[in-house]
């Protein structure tokens, strides 16, 4: 994990591999390239001509744009990295927090392999400093666990410059903040703890399914619980059979490695509210007997991203000492085809007692979530939020960067949407149309796991709603689009697992602890 420091040094005197400054696109009377606050000392070293030099090199200040140039002689760092923030805000110091996160992330990604970089981006407020810290730490992420192995065919004395992966930026030195101010210290400590858990969620999503399966995921959760004072309970196959968890068992019965239901309980002695978080944890999804077509299997290790997000959020709440009880439920299974797998047409008796006709075994996430939602409801939490890479239909509706939010309470759905936007996670409120429920009527069971094809993401939400306890506020986050990024990295978003929804869940817990959600 990249180290984070609040530096007492100025940009001109900091000894580092690079200095990062922000630039923006001017408009009107201030058209052209504009230096963002924080770049003053660097501009002075360039005799006030830094903007002109950057413009000559083609910099415009557009968001995501990055320009490197040799440092002037008055700077201790040898390289200056200018990163675009987008349009200049109406108020000079009022740069959008997400623009700062993305700019810091872009710079941190460009500095992979460096030991230390000073970030002289706008940090006049606690919120700005936290955004820069978050973005830099998220951007510095790299998953290298399976790279750099020994080449046994190479000569023993051979030394190759490319023998291992390029490691992330080792240290982020945040400039322009107030190192001795308690509020700044608390903000960057929060950012560090939060990003460490987001990056742990990313690691889990990126881990290949031969190493991450229900039992090993449960072991990771158990170890984290011991480290952070979280009570962990793991229900194995025998316990699931005894408890009647037909949904989780039905999905997992085709795999050699059996399913698990993991409960993580963080409690605070002064807590007045309890949140339950439920995560879909399909550690590999082949589709089961309803096998996925060619080209759709290669990334299905990511189908446990919801459980990874829930796990990271509970651990974050514990590390931050939030005054709210947070219980996480990880519904873990492999969905595999075999002679013992659930077949289309089978009927499962769920933990709630309801029966479900399985029309498509690739609609398995809702089955494991249904059992976990019922179990979570038994503890009468004030609210339940489930997180899942649930439907391709949601990706078709909202694209790859936005998750859908459904709920049984409009005000709660609005709150989740607002929180997600606040922390920089694009989301969109979606309805649960009552007319789509009829499509799941079954002549054999209480309900089928499939309904109308059109509006499939909403149909899945309606299915889950059936398993939420009476009178409990509930929201469903379908993160199928943003949970796993297959394209080129951008901003602080890497290729592979993204840690989607963790920031939303943690801010929800913080708002609940503060009494802001009623």
C-alpha cells in the first residue's frame, strides 16, 4: 500500500521524484491554460512562465490530460507533472472534489515505479485535501500478486530489467495542507483507512477463482475480523443444510467447493442505529447448467464484487470507529455445471420458506441474496442495503460506469443516490414497477427466478424485494457495470476490480451514525 504523508515542506524544497500540479481550462476573460492553486512555488521556479511552457507543450487543462516536463533549477524534484482538472470553477478555490480525485489518480498512475511524489494540487480545505489523498492512493493501486515469478529457463546469472512488475508509487506527500491541524490529520487518516479497504476489495475481485472460492473468502473475512475486532460467523454446508438455506445451497451444489454464508458484525457501544449490508459473492459464475456463451466467462471471477464491497465497508466502519452497528452478510458460492447442479425447472425451498422455480440457473445471484436478505431481516436492522453484480440488463440501461439504485422506500433510494454522487460514484435511481411482478408467477412454486426479459434489472430487484422483512427500509445496488473495468485505466480507476460501492456504503454508515438519515 502506498504511504501517505502530510508534508511540512514546500513544493520548492521537497525532495521527491516528481511534483504534481493542477492546471485547468480557462474561459471568457481568463481563457487559456490556468494554473490551479498549489502551483505557485513551482510557477515561481519557472519565472512565472509555467503556464506558457505547458501550453507550448500542448497542455490545455482538460480533465485527464497529463504533461511531464523537466523541473526548473530552483526545484529539488527533477520532474514536474501537470494534470488537467477540467474547466476553471466559478470560484477560484472551489474545484469539484471528484475532479481532484481523478486528477490525483491520473498523476499517481503515471508515476508507477517512483519512490515519492509531492502533490501540490488544491488543498485549501479539509475536503480538498481528503479528495486529493483518496484519488492519489486509489490511482497508485496495482495488482501484482501473480506477476514477477522466477523464470526457471533463464540463466541463473541473468539479470533482466523487466524481470518484475512496475510497482506503484511508494509515497504520496500531500503539499499545501495543514499537517498540524487535527481536522486535516483526521481527514487523511480516514482516506488512508478507506482506500486500504477499497484496494483490498479490488484485490479480492482480481484474485483468480482457483485461489478465491467460498471457503478461502470466508478465511479472509475471519482473519480481518480478528484484526479489527469484528465478530465473524461462518456457516458451512452442514450449517446451511441445517438452517434450510435452499437458495445458497441450490446455487452452490454443482461445485466441488461448497458455499458459505459469512456474517460480520461490527458494533459500537454508543450506536443507536443498525445497518445490514448484504453482498452477492459468486466467486465464479459459469452460468451453471444455463451455461454462459463463449466470451462471457473470462471475467466471471468478478461476480463476488458485491460481497467484496460489503466486506470492505464493514472493516472500514470498524477502523473508523463509527457510532453505528454494521452487519455484513456475504453470500458465497461457485455456480458450476455438474451432474449435481441445479437444473432449469428445479424448485428450491428458500430460507424464508418460499419456494422458487429456477427457470435459468444463470439468474443465481438473486437466489443467494434472497436467503441472506431473509436472514438479515430477522435481526430487525434499521435498514438493509444489498450490493451485487446482478444483471447485464443494468449495464445495457446505464452503461459501464453507473450503478442502479432500487428501493422499497423512495426517500431511502434518494438518500443512497445523493450519497453516491457526493462520494464520486455515479448512480441512478431506478423504479420497481409493480406490473413486472406478474411475469415471475410460477404454476409450480411461489415465484420463479425469471420474469419478463425487458426490464430485467428491475425484475431482479422485484424478486429481491419479496425476501425483505416487513417494515425495513431496503435498497438494492446493481453494480454490474462499474464493478469490473475492462478498458484502459482512467483517473483513479484501474483495469480490473474497482471497489465500486465501498465509498457509498461507508458514507451511508457515517451519515447513519450522525443521525442524518432519520
